[in-house]
C-alpha cells in the first residue's frame, strides 16, 4: 500500500509540475455559416519540454504538439486543417504558434476535446453553445504541492478569446459541467461579439473543483 501511494504521489507531481510550466493563448473566431479559424500559441518551458520526453511521462500529453503531430491530427479530423505553423526558442521557453481553419463548428470539437478534458457544441432555437472543460479539478491535493505549482507557474497564463457573428456570452462551470461563479483571479473581457478569459496556469491547476467555459451566441 505504501508503494502504491508513493507511486501515485509521483504521478500527481509529474502532472502538476509539467502542466504548470505551460502557457496557452487561443483566439477562436466563428463565422455566420459555422466555419472559422483558431490561432493557438503554446509557450512551454525548456525544462518541461525535456521532462516530457522522459520515460513514463509521455502518457500525460502535457507538452504541446509539434508540426508533425498537428499534421497527423489534421489527417484524422475531416473539416479541420492547419493553415500555418511556426516554432521558436526564446531562451527560456519554446513557443509554438499554429493557425487552424475549420469548415463547420462541429469539425473543431474533436480537436478541442483532445486538448482539454471534453468539449461539445449544441444548437437549439437559433442559440448556439460551445462548451470546453479546461481542467477536471483535484479536490484533495497536498497544500505544499499546490504552493509549488503556483510558484513555478507564476509567469504562465491560460487565455482564450472567442468571437462570433452575434453578441457573445461567457459562463463558467466546474470540471463536471455544473454552473460555477467566475473563479478568483480570472480576468474577463466582454465587448459586443467578443468574450475573452484569462487565468494564471497555477490557479487553474490548483482549482479543486476544476473549470469549464461555456460560450453562447445567436
């Protein structure tokens, strides 16, 4: 039993520390016919990128994909294609930028579901809704581990911007999809057809209840 608990703790530390060294900026724009584009920027520390290649860490899939991975993913997802990809090293971080185009909103859902914890798109009576679960939450994480995560992730953020043809609304859920008030530390911006969200990576990973986003538009 002691060996099992120690192994589980090491796995949890791996998930937290690798994930906390990553920043993400996503800008999603949907047209009236449901097609659109998404611009992504992954910023990952060189330390996390190296750790992600160690034996046993690959299964966590915490390190952003490279060009070849994106190309293989696009081949499996009809209606979604990669327009451009670039990568650079600024000394501290590896920064990957990718631009995706999709023929209809439903074509984007498998990709979003693969990068987060789940995604869905619904349409009823003219109202459209895109749901994305960013993090399922860890209710009983060790306080010292949470403090470590906040410290090593202090320069990284997760930011999303969403634009649609009509007025856009943004609501929050927990990791199970239940309605949730805006978490502490979240930055919000709503302006006409655009809704934007931003949170420290550490705050997201230290959320016991998890976090999801619900974008609605007409």
